C-alpha cells in the first residue's frame, strides 16, 4: 500500500511540475556558476561572437531584427493574450491553465536568475538598442521557447492530421532557434546565455506539458 501511495504521489502533476521547475532552476544555477572565470566558457562565447561578426551583413541584420521582435516582451505578451483568448473561446480550459502556469514559471526563472547571477551584457556587434537588464539567461531564448513551444504543443495535441502537426512543430522549432541566434548575432547576449535559456525553458515546458491530455487517441490520427 505504501509503495502504491508513493507511486501515485510521484506521478501526480503538481509533483512533476515542482520537479521540472527545480530542474530548470538547477540548470540555470549550475551554468551561472560555471560562467565565473571559466576559460572554456569564455572561449566558446568569444568564438560565437567572432562567427557572428564575420557573418554580419545588411540582409541578415534586417532578417534578425524582424525575427528577434517575436521574442520581445511586447510580442510575447500580445501573442500570449491572443492564445488565452483562443483557448477560452474553444473551451480549452485545461490548455488555458497550463499555458498560464508555463508563462508564470518562465517569468520567475528568467527574471529571478538575471538578478541572482548578474552577468553583464557584452557590447553589441551591430547597431541595436538594448535595455540595462542583465545578460544571463537570455530572456528571448527562455521565454520565447516556453511561450511558443507551449502554444504549439497545446494546439498540436488537439489535431489529428499528422502533416499539419509536423508543419506546426517544425515552424515553431525554427522560430525558437532563430530568435536565440538573433541575440548572439546582435552581440547583446553570449551564446551560453542562449543555451542556458533554451535548456531551462525546455525542462520547464516539458514539466508543464506533462499535465496535458490529447484530444484524439493515436488510433484516430490520420496522415
């Protein structure tokens, strides 16, 4: 009986949620510690900046300025609000709550570790206006991954057409990667800021999405 109770406790969504948040916070804390006077990390970030500087041109700058907007607080807030309105209009109440939980968690992780680690921003490689917030982790990378991946997951899980599911998933993955790379391209974040944001965001999103339930069974999915 005790073993059964423990198994049910471990499999409970709140427990998975807490474990996911703890794992995300641990990743950010460990990476943040590694950033302190670590020559390998410094060399990795410097190499990424060098590649970005060599690749810079007017066309790429225009593309990345467009892409990076979709990871900004303004765009994510608007898109998040639209997602909530859509979910509520479709009576996807579970999806609404999961999205709100995911959004709240990424805010705590993002802003909390910016001030806990306090890593200064690098000098921009191209002309680009930045705020005075800290560099680690990249908010565009972490928040962008959580918001877009959560929306995509919740929507895809309600679809039966396999082709459409793959198309949405592929588009979102490309967008997430492009947003993160744009921060390195502009030189407003170190590569490790972006990687840490991606990893922490992925762990947190997976924990939240473990509470989702598909609307269709695998047998009902069509190609």
